[in-house]
C-alpha cells in the first residue's frame, strides 16, 4: 500500500510538471490563441505634469483613451506581432471596466522614486482582483507602473495569465520612451516603443528564460 501511494504521488508530481511545461510552451507557440486584456492602471503612478493632466475627469478619460487607441490603431499597436502570435483575441473591456472603478487621484505623484514602486507580489494581487468574465486560456495584460514625465519614461509589467485560475505564468518589467503631441499620444507612443522592443528583443529573451523543452 505504501508503494502504491508513493507511485501515485510521483505520478501526480510528474504530471503537474509536464502540464506546467506545456502551458509555458504554449505561450511561445505562434499558433496558440492568446487574449489581449489591455492596459491595467491599478498600480499606476502618473509622475509629474500634474497641471497638464487636468481634472479627475480628464484623467479618467485619458486612462480609457490609452486603451482605446491601441484598439483603434491596432496595426500600429500590434500586440500579436510583439508576442510572436498569428493573432490575438481582444478583450480590453475587462481592463477598461476595472480601470473605471479606480480612484485616479491616487495615481498622481511628484516623486521620481515612484517610477520603481511595483513588485511581483503587487502584480499578483492586482490580477487576483480581476474578473475575467469566465474566459479560459492565456491572457496577456500590461500592468502600468508609471508614466513618468520626470524620468521621461513609461514602465509597465507584461503579465501572462492563466485566466480561469488567475495564475501568473510570468510577469516582466519593461520600459519605453514617450513622444508626440498631446498627453494621449505622448504616453501611447511609449507603449508603442515597448511593443517594438518586445518584438525585436524582449520576447525572444523571455523564450530563452522560461521555455524548457522536455
């Protein structure tokens, strides 16, 4: 009986390991269907430029507009290309609904140090608070850490999620340079530069870091 129990435990452990490896392999398979969840602002800091950001209502509109522009100009903001996929399914309404309930007054900051304030545990707590509306499979979310005028840089975490369990496969911090006229375009271009960097460099680095062949 003891031998049988040991065999079952070993089998379950090995099966779990293979399943985890297969899930990770799917992230790096071009044919895998991935859901684009949009820009999450749960832990975001808008550093500097307080006067230009305007009222609470103005910032709420901007947060929505930064997600909308990625969908309206999806050929420019090509998430599928950045993560080496044939296509992605769009479900940005999930982050838009979540963002709409945030207290945007908590986003304002004048401290350069807030450009580096999130940690992996913070991302896990943010993801755990989401309602993925019964969706299954792999989702990718960009968790904005900061849009910092003082640092002349945007920082966000690219987070791959198993949506039915809210498990995080991995989350990586990336940065991008802003640019352009108007606050919407200025920070939207930082996301574009992040996507471009992922396509050219980061995603391949993550493939080597996380993908193991069995």
